[in-house]
C-alpha cells in the first residue's frame, strides 16, 4: 500500500501517518507492506519518521516528480491531493483513493476489507 501525503509538518498528516504506524501489525498480518511518500525534503521526513516511530519507509519527493504521476500535484504551490494506492501481491493496482484531505480517505476497516478480499483472490 502506498500512502501519498501532504507535508509532514501538517498535524493532520502526522496523525494520518501515526494511525498507519499503529495499524501496521494488523496490515502485516494481511501480507500488506506500507510505503509513504511526501513532498517534503529528506531531513524533514527523517525527523517525522523518527518522532512518529514509523515502521515503514517515508520517501521524499521534493520536486513532486513521482507524486505528479500518481495524484494531483500543483508544483508552484507544492500542494497535492492525498492518495492511497492498493496493489495486489503481483503488483497490479487494485484501487486508488484520492481526497483533498487525508482524514477523508477510507477508514482502516475498509482497507482491511479490501486486503482480505485480495488475499482470498491471490492465494499464497
């Protein structure tokens, strides 16, 4: 699962990342790996990763080059629409959710339902 988030300086983004950090053991049980990306610089992401104790990588894309391929990106203002991308174990994109705010993205319960469905389709 790929999490595309706004600046790690925003309290709502930090809360969103923290929620996924806390849910990571449950997601791992469903054979789900997490990866997050933000438009912040590496040092800022490293601070957030340490202070939030994120058990998953938080990549930096300060130019928005990768982010622009996956969600709405406004380069001049360095803003984006947060997004969740869910792929199956073979790398095929299953679903993408995009919103103006991280808190409006689907709840963890919905994501777990999707993961369980994918796991039934893709036997280990």
